[in-house]
C-alpha cells in the first residue's frame, strides 16, 4: 500500500549514495533532494501516468539545512572523491513532485534563507 515516509528517510538516502561511491573509489557529485511526492501525477497520461508507491513529508527549512550541511561536509571531507566541490540540489521548481526551493505562498523564502545560512556557515 502507498505510504508516507518522513523527510529524514529521504535525507538518509541522499547520504547513503555518496558513501557507496566513495567506497568504490569513484568520483561523485552528491545529490541532495528537497523532497519527493509524485501523487499529483497519478493517472495523468501526459505526466507519465505515475503510480504512488511512497512519498515523503515536505521538509522543513531546518531539515533542508541539516541535509545540505551534511552533503557539503561530505564534499569537504572527501576532496579526492568530490573534486568538483559541488552538491546538486533537486529541485528549484518541481512542486508537483514535492521538491522545491523557490518561494511559495506556504513557505515564503524560508528554503532559500536556510541555503544562504548554510553557505555562510560553511564557506
């Protein structure tokens, strides 16, 4: 049955992948997801006729900051693996898929503010 999972599970998955790449000796650019929820696409042929398996609760700005801090710290701790010194953040405007950074009526600019705070703290 479809189920809702906490954003922390998605963040844990974000952290798992670069660790696997590091262990295999490859280079990587870690990916941080801002969310995932494909329920708005269910049954819409033009959008791929998605089916809901699981989705994640929307991240709070604090959770996004924690996840981004962890991803950036991984990059800083593993310069030979992460030689691009970059983290990819998914996504700016995938609101119908549950991932966004752009300002919204419900969150205002909170998500952008936390990115700036993490950037100032780490760099």
